[in-house]
């Protein structure tokens, strides 16, 4: 299958006046195939959003990336020129649009940057896309200001805006976190359907394992800027091999009633990863041995659809 | 080896590893070290304060600074004896500038303090309580703001007579509404904060909530505004003196000196220019520092 | 078993663009001592407004809130403040619910200074004791909120709510701002505290899993009304109201979205997007 996104040895580094201050993403490899949804899951501060931004080449000030990011077939080095074939949808649809312009105006701006098209054709194209994402009465949406629409409708409009660029890869950064569960569900259904129809690949960034389980084909679990377990959703969710993945799944209250304790992971994600040696998770890990502080484990295949970075994997 | 072997913790700069508080002086040094403009501002302010406190010992001719005339040395250009020259009554301009720092700084500090003392409580109560009290207090401040400050000053001075003190009263009257409005806007937004709601849920008395949770958290904009305002009031008091409504001759005042030298600006430029420059530098200094205070007073800075 | 909190016909309306918006529409419920009452609903369902009416942080437009036999709406402000020491509240955003300029110790001390006569050593001992109960070391006393993680801040929030030994804790989305691993820590802590101290909780959450995990009784709210209530067991295994069923089906982690229920999509035109 063709990869629409392939990331090799991606690092993101923060520098302050020439000195390296932090490296929140440390050597990530990822592939997203056409028509596939890859979930990127992890706690706050594990580097999942930065990975998404680095793939697009839009890093915050003071950050730089190294490594190779290939979108479609053209390897792009730290450029946002890949704009045409990749689009991103952010968490909060309420602040992603400019409140003083109509949605139609804002979508036209995107369209006209992307291709030469007449005004009336452009409007027709936008309205077609607004109806594609399931917005009722797209003519009215076209004329509306952001505050006149609900969060769910705005998120659909964001997706329409992304589709206007005919992306080969869609990056969704916590697309449903700000939405109610029933609305979130509809958005996920929509994404699932659109990727089947248009065949673009999706990188879905979420902290919610339930969402990952529901819609993703494959998943990569991030911890401290590194992929610590990856594989098909079925394999990883049903047979997690890394202690961190097990901890995350054990922490979910889903289906449990009181009396049953949740297996909390003690401690917090390390803040600065520069001086880290060995496995980043070892301080919170109940299976850690001396070797864990010396050797940083590499991703190793443990099955046909699964790879894990843990020295103790065989012992678990 | 057993899996329970103690693993040495990796060094990390998480919250736990950090020193909880830094000495304010050290923090100030750090900020000034990072921010050159703030350092320039602070240096100017320190200079003005030194002149204000020790002026009578620093001035080469303290008696002339206070107004003693010297008819034999009128309108002298800057020279080795009178570095900045002398004015039309033969007084040393440098001495008068140095001696003028004290009244300038005193009046600004007093005016800003008075304005803040009136404005902050009114603004906090209006913003936190809202409703009709807010409406009433804000209408009163609008009435005060509607008068042009100079007009208000002229009326005050006309009633009380021209002097530095009366100019200060006039300025304070026209200045406090700005503080009331600033604090009200802050209090209105702070009122909606989670920690204020938590305090109400805990049954903390209203006055404590206002002082501890609301006022303490709007100190940053107040202090920034106050710092900038000290500079602005120096300018305003100078303006009043310039039009004859503030300090009266023969006392030293930068605004008054500009007024006195105005007629001789083409023949004896130094008489008006140097006091004008003093006003400019003082205002600039407070403005530069004011902007940087915002960063300095952020509690999150303590982490660095 | 006695009722700790009873809400009778609570109505709360707000003026909204020249009309009246009813946030809570005639809601009654009672919470038995030592149990956890879960209030679940989506944003705008009125569940947070209801909780604020229960604590009289907002005056209900009509209806009564009765806590330990006192009609809260009829109490003088001073008596109400005193009775609030018997109720605690834990808020959604743990960092924002602490005054950024007050140390952790000062935040926990605040209710103690207001409602008890503790001073000096005794006060400090009580603070350390409270921090210890929520799993924080005494070394945190002199830290500021931004120096702590979200989970630690929520522990401080819980310690502060527990300071005056309340009988009832109102938990407003206590874990929705936290990561799952931290959420699990906080949920375990809340459960332990409830069992050790025999506390009564009113738990407000949009997360069905969290509500199910902690609650004995559950009410489902939609547009200001309770559409269904009952034991947690019954609501989650045998939901009767259509809305409850929809909510349960939409919860993440309950299966892949069916293409069949994507009726929200109009039929796609044959002319594709490439």
C-alpha cells in the first residue's frame, strides 16, 4: 500500500539562544497508508501534538525538527509548502475560525490559495463541500458567522475546509475533545466515512483510548516523545505488551463499578528529556530492572501486527 | 537481578526539583539582565530618586536651586563653572534641575498613591459586586472623566489658589477614575475565576474574597499602570506649572523652568532645553520600566 | 438512611436576549447519607447550574434546597457561610481553582482560618494532615499552583474541600481536565475518602464511565430536566429513556461507529473530491 505520510527519525528540539533546552520528540518513525486511520495516543506532554505539527512543518517558535517527513511521494524538509496535500483540524472549533468573517469568506480564502477558480464556481465548490460533511442548509452556513453555529457544526466546517485542499493526509488533533459525546460520535462517523470515500490517510491524535479503539486501524502509543508500542488496534488494545499501554488501559474506568480499584500509573510524565538515559518510563514502571536505566529500548516486533519498546517485554 | 532493585531517578527539572521561591532582588536582577530597555529605565529612575533624595547636597549651588538670584551671572552659556549655564536671574540651571527632582517625584508619587487609594477600592467593589452598585459607581467615574483634566485643575486652582499641593489635589481628582475603571475590569473577569467560586463555596467572607483573591490578582496591571503614571504625572504637573497653575516661582520645577526659559529659547536655549530634557528622561524611564514590570510580576516567573 | 441534601422543584432561569432561558427546569432529587449521586448530561444540560443552586452560589428562581434539615434559601448570609463549611466543592479545572498567588498551604488554610479557631502549630499540623490524606507530602506547602501538575492541584482542591470536615462534597467534573492515568489516581482517592469518612458525594460529569465507576444512584439530565434516574446498575444495564440509550451508545470505547447510523450524512454526489 502507498504511504501518504512517512516519518523517519523525527526529532523536535527547543533551543534558547543557541543552547538546546528540551527534546520533546525523540526519534519517531510513523507510516500512514492511504485510506488508513493511525491513532497517536499518549498523556499530556508526551509529544503527540508536536509530532502532528512537525509533520506539517508548523512548529512553535524556538522549536526545530530533524529527520525526514515524506508526505505523498515528495520528501519535504521542514517546509509548510506541502500545504496542498496535507490538512489539519484542531481541537477547538470555536477558536479556529476568525469571528469577524463569515465561514464562506474564510473557506473561499483557503480555496483561492489552493487553486485558480472563479467566484461563483468557488462558492458552488464550497457549498458542495459543506454539504459533503453533513451540514444541513449549506447555503445558510456559507453566510453564517462562527458564533452562529454550534461546536459540532463548526468542526464539520473545519473538516470541509480541510477537504477543500484535497488532502492526501488529514491530521486531526483531538478533533472531538471539545464536543459532547453524541456530537463527537457523529464527527468520528463522518471522518470514517470520508476517508473511505476519498482515500486519504488520517493521523488521529487523541488522549482518549476509547476513541482510538473505536475508529483507528492502527495505533502508536507515545511516551516521552517516543513510540513505545505500535500495531493494529486489535492487537495493542487486546494484548498490550508495554507496561505503559497496560497502565493506560487499566486506568480506564470503563465498565467498572465501585469497589474495583483502577490501576493508576504512579508519578507524572518527565518534563525535560534532555538528560534522560535508559527507558523514560522506568520510574513509573513496576517491572523496571537495573538494565532499564542503562539501555533505551528499541521498538521490536513481537508479533505480526505489533512492536514494543521494552526490555522486559519477554518477562511480562 | 530482582525487579525491585532501586533505580536511580533521572535528573529532571520537574516541579518537584525546583526551588520554590526566588529572592525578589535576584528576580529583579534576572529580569533587568534579560531586558536591556528595562535596565535603562531602572537606571534613569534610580538617578531621579538619588537626585530627589540627596539633591541639596549634590547641587553645586543649593541656594540658587531654591531660588536665590545672582545678578552678576545672568544668561551664561554652559561653562566649566555652570555646566548647564545660568538662567535670566543668574541661577545655575543644573542646580535647579537637581533640586527640581524632589518636588516632581513627590507630587507624582502622592498623586498616583491618592488616585490608587480612591480608585482601587471603588473599582474592586463595583467589579466584584456588579449590579446597581456597579452602575452607580461607574456613572460617577464617568462624570469625573468627562472633565478635561486641565480644566478641572484650573477650577481647583482657582478655588484653592496656585501651588504644588493644589496642583496635586487637582491631578488626583482627575486621575482616580482611571484606576477605578482598570480595577473594575480586572475584578469583573477575576470574579468568574474558579478560585473565586471555590472561595465562595467555602463560605469565605466577601471582603476577604475581594482583598485576597481579587485585589491580589489585579496587582500586576495596577503596578504597571502606576509606574507608567508616575512618569505621566511628572509631565502633567510640569504642564500645570508651565501655565502657572502649579509650583510658583522662585521654587525649582522643571515645567516652570521651561516656562521661564521659553521667551529666551533663541538666545539662551539652555534655560528651557535642559529642564525639558529632564522631564523627557524621567517620563521615558518610568515608561520603560512599567512595560517590563508586567513580566516581572507574573507569579509563574518564580519558576525560572 | 437520612437524606443529606434534598432539592425540591428547583427552577433556574436566566434572561437571554429579551427572552427567558430555563437552565434548570423543575428538578427534584435527594441524596442519601454516605452514597454517591451521579448527575450526568452533556454541556448545556443544566447539571452545573443545578449544583450551584444546591450550594446557593446561585439563587434558584424557585424551589428549595434542603441541607441537613436547613432550607438554604431562607438562611441569613452569615448562617449560610457557616453551613457551607459542612459542604465542600471540587471544581473542574484544578489549576484554575487555586489562587495563583497563594501557596498550597495558604489555600488549604483559608477555610480553616474562616471556620475554625486553629492557629500556628495546630493549623500547620492540620494542613499537613490534610495534604497527607490526599497523598501529597508536606513539602508541597510552600509551592505555588503552577509548580504542581494538574493531578496534584486536584489533590489540593480535594484537601481544601475536606478541610472543614464536610459531610457532602459536590464534585463538578473532577477529572475531566486530567489524563486517564491521573484520572485513575484521583478516582481511587475519591473512592477511598468516601469509604473511609462515610462522605456523601454529588458527582457531576459528562463522562459516563466515571459516573458509573463512582455512583450508587444516577440521574440523566437533558435541557434542564432529569429524563431518567435510578440506581447506577439499572441505568447502565437497562436504560429506559431514549436519550440515555443514545448517550450510552455514543460513549467512546463502545465499539466502532456503524456506517448505518451515519444518517446525518446526505447522499454523496457521484462527482467526488478526486
